[in-house]
């Protein structure tokens, strides 16, 4: 007749094997999820880009064909007067010390402001879905992906940090003293 301790050890080993198997399966599914999300994000970005290119009535001369549209009269092009305030649909500049938030369009400034407020209160980074809620936007994929695109652009330019996938906060240099606000 087996001992009680022996029976308990046997059940413990069986339970441990099941936990290990489930963890392996969860890790495999998590890895597949990361790949699927990356693929989905690329398609969302592609659709967004095509939508920008095909949208009628936009006088955007910053595209790759802009140089072909400008007449060449042998003189340097006249650049518009530089202003601190950004225009809607403007390019996000690389962050550098002393660069004011006003160099960004209003949408980007709103993102920085909400993250600055959370940073000041010591709260955790935000997801794009949480940002949509803070801005009073409907949590629909189009709105969330638009925010994600902006947040990723700010991250690539050094304004934000992404400490965990899909969670955004101000970059340390931006959040530091005199962080450009």
C-alpha cells in the first residue's frame, strides 16, 4: 500500500507537468500573437498611407514628387518664414533639448500633455486605447490605430518612450527638468 506522502508527491508531479505544458502553450500562443499583431499593424499602416495618398483636395507638396512640381528657375527655392507653431499634418521633428512642444501639431501636443500629467502623478504608461478614452474618442479600431500611429511616430522621433509593447510614456529627456514644455 503506497504512503500518503508518496501519493501526494505523485499528484504534485502530475500537476507540475500540466502547469509546465500549459506555460509552454501560453508562451507559444503569446509569440504567435506578437507576430499576428505586428502583421495587423503593418496592414493598418499600409491602409492609412494609401488613404493619405488617395485623399482628394490635399495640397501636400512634401511628398517624393514635390521636387518635380516646383519650377527650376536657376535660383534657390524660397522657404516659408520659420515659425514655432506647427501646422496641421506637419512633420514631427526629432526631439532635442530646448525644442518646445509648440513645434508639434495640436494632436501631438495633446498626447504629450496627457502623458506629462500621468508622469507628474507617478502613474503608469498608457495604451492607445486608454489614450482614446482620455480624449473622449470612441474606442474603435480606426481611432485607436490613428493614436498608435502618432505615438509610434513620437517614439521614433525621441519624444516618447515605449517601456512595454503598446504602452507609452514621455521619454526621460522630455520628462526631465525643462523638458521642452
